[in-house]
């Protein structure tokens, strides 16, 4: 673990990438190409001021809040319910975006469903709704054994997304993040995970067809692909692939997140998930200050990072 404040790296890395993408969410790549995003802008899709983050960051903050206390799936789940029903950790006092699977899962949680069983288990339930908010979990699992890291990741993903595909995506993402905090080169991480992730998944007797879906990450060189071969929809595998591609084909936070957003489609989530890893890789201090100054609830996010750091450091 480095001395750098990874709590701010994570929370602001996610929020800034998210806010960059909010104004152009749902716009096609072709449309954005005619006027690429180059700075933090406002309004657009939701007609909201610059620096407004979406459900991606709100749910990441709900998770981070729960991690300032003893680990509890019920606490995480309760925070998600509070967000949707009472605007907890929203940027400007109201929820303006929520995924279908996430909304359905939170409905089940409100009715008293066990958090581990609330998330959809069908193939159709593999949107990016658990991947987009999972990164704060890193601070809780980073020093645990591999099997425990996987199991806890599975539990936390399953609060909203219980299908194995979403679980694998979250697991891969957090393992990549963990190795970044260990100071390992990003290409070395990419190569080492091809063996480590594959070996662990195979040891769990997971359906080989599910593992095969991750071939471009686990058996290929995704960074050699062109942008035409990278998808940026709300499908969890597309988001994960786009994130790793953006990270491996750029060399700083600003360019990585802009590249993610300019892919079009689910721009806020691709921006948030890429921004989280880029924040860890390059550090909070490398995020453009003009972008940070515009982020909604900046002081509250700083306070959350401090409280998370204080609790984890005990």
C-alpha cells in the first residue's frame, strides 16, 4: 500500500469520470465524434449543471459509507434503498437515473429480501449496475486471501446483480485495481490476471462458456484492438472491456476518461468505471483541478474519503 490517498483516488476518480459522461449519455459514437467531449460540460441529456454525477457515483458512495463501519451486506443494501427512496447521496437532491435491474433489486430489498439474493440471476440481468459502484469495496478486501476477495465481491455484486457474468466482471475489475495499488505496471497486471483470474474461475467449476465470454481480456491483447472493435453499451462485459482498453491505450487520467466518454452509448458508466482505475493508477492530484472544482458535493466526497480512510486505518 502506498502513502497516496487511494480513498480520494477512488471516489473522485469515479465521480469525475461519471460527471464527464452524464451530459452525453445515450448519444451515439458518431454523434459525439462530430463534437467530442474535451472538458467538463453541463446540461445535455439530463439538462443538469456541469459536475453532476449519476447513480454510478451515488451507489459507489452508498457502498463507501457502509464501509466506514463494520462490514455488513444489510447496511450496504439499506443505503441503496435510502438512495432510491430518499435521495441519499444524490448530487442535487433527486435521483434522475437508475438502471432497470438495480431498481428491481432495490424493490426486493425494500420488501425484506436477503441482500445476497436480491440481484437478478438471469442472463438478461447483466447490465453494468454492480460494476459501476464496486470499486470502494477494494479498501475492504485488498489484504484478504484470493478466495475471500472473490466471495465478498460476489456477495456485494449480488445485491443488485447476481448473475455469474456480473460477478466475474466485478472480480476482474477489483483484482486489476488491487494490483494497481501494489504498484505493478498496468501491462504486467493485464498479463498476470490472464492466468490468475482464469485459474481461480476454473477452480470454482464455473460454466466454461461464461469464462469464455471474457476471452478478449483473459486470452487476447485487448489494447491492440481498434475503437471500432470496442463496444460501449450498458452491458457489463462491454463496459469492462472498454475500461481496460481505455486504460491501456492512454497514459493519464484526463485522456483515459475522455476516451471512455467519447466512445458514446453508456457514457457516464464507461467514464466512471474507467475513471476509478485511472484515479488509482495516476492519483487524485492528476485529475484536472477545473474538473474537480465543478463536482457536486465535493466537500462531502472529501469528508467521506477521510472517514473511510480513518476507519480502514484503525
